[in-house]
């Protein structure tokens, strides 16, 4: 979506991750100049993250910088030398379960690290700042779909709390320092390069190996599974609009149960799942469901990949990577 203008330089934090690397590839294809910043946190193997960036690392428009978003001196130096026009901040410690075990480090990375980036942006030209938030901020709900104006004061995991805190920090920088910020609440992304701990990939790899898959509760939990290319399309669309400060949902706008996902994977993989039934996990919400009308109106956002298309695409990627 670089509309023939001079090439724009964009910082992508968390560039080696699932969504980050997919976004980097799309930006490079659209003729943006991209600086990727990643700490290669050992949540899953560095070798896999570097494989995510294989194409980008061979592209002349990409530069990878290894670093920690909490390192204020390193972040400041990066902003000073690079003169970013845009920032897409995806770096975070992810996962509800691990955040219950390590709440202090989650707060440190997700809130303090975000604050370091916001501060650097203010001091170096105030580039438009896109903050990746999460559907988890909506907490436990029995209704839906979830709209950006709904109450979000009762997160049920430290991870969710840190994401909401980051949104609030971003708003304070917009209000006090005039930094343009768009917060995007991402709903259950899936697709090629998905993290190994996330349900669709975890299920698929275990099903291919003939191992049981863990299903928590009775399998009726509902998720708004959203294909990664649609998430990336929404992120890129934020680059061409000035919304001042905005919060937007990026989801598919569809509820699907965990057991429906298992059935789709069985069809795509040509195998039958062995289910290990487990108790509900603390911190997990029973449903997510995005109202995407605000993103449609503001960005022209329109998810195009259905689950019936996306799951087979994911299955092909899994087979191809061996």
C-alpha cells in the first residue's frame, strides 16, 4: 500500500515472530524499508524464528537488529539513527498460562518495554505508532460480539492486564505528547509460522504424530480464529490513515468452538484426533468474538480468508516444513 510515494522506513518490533515475520514479508513486497527489532526470547527456539525471517534477511530493504525493548539506550540509538516514519510494535511476552507463572516479567516487558518505545518515538519525530494489543483485554464475557467501547476493567490474566496497561500508556502519550497511536486488538491469529504453543499448531503436530491433543473443559470454548494474512492486512491499512488515537479490533467476526477446529484439522490432515480431556485452565476466557465494524469503517478492513480455506493452507505449510 505504498502509493508511489518515497520509500518509507518502518520499525517492526517482534519481527521474528509469527505475525511479525509475516508482516515484514508483506511490507517488503510493498516496497517499504523495514528495520526489524527482536530479542529472540527463548519462549520457543531461535532457529525457528530465524527461519521465519529467511526471505527477509536476503532482501536489501530489510535490516535486523537484535535487542530488548526495555533497553532505553539501545532503543533511543535505533530511533536516532533510523528516522522512522512508522512504528508497528508487536514485541511482547505472550501467553495467558505463562503470565500466571511470571507476572512480574510480563509487566516489565509488556508495559515498561512499551513505555520505552513510546518515549523514544516522542523524542524522535513522533512517527505514527501502531500498538498490538489483544482480545484478552475484554476479559470473561457471556455476550458478544466485543466492541471497542465495551468495559475492559476486569482482565482475568496478567497477560491481559499488561496489554490493557499498554493501551492506557499509549493513550497518555497521545494526550500529553501528541503522539499518533492506533491500538489494534488482535483476535486469535492462526496460519503458517504459528507459535508452537498455540492451539491449532499444537493440535496439528500432535495429530500428525499420533499423540493425544489437550482439550480444556468440554471443548465448547469459542474463539474468533483469524487468518494471519487478514491480521497483517489490517496492520498495513493503519499506515495510510491518521486516526489520532484509536482502538480497533482485528478479527474475523466469527465464533468457532475448539471442537469445530479439531474437526477441520482432521479433514485437512486426513487423520483422527485422540482427545485428552483436561480441566479448565485459570486465566482462559470462554469466548472471544470481534465486532469489526469500526476497523471496516476506519480502514476498509475486510477479512477474506475463511476457516475452511485457512486450515487447509496451514496444513500445507505444516507438511512442507516437515
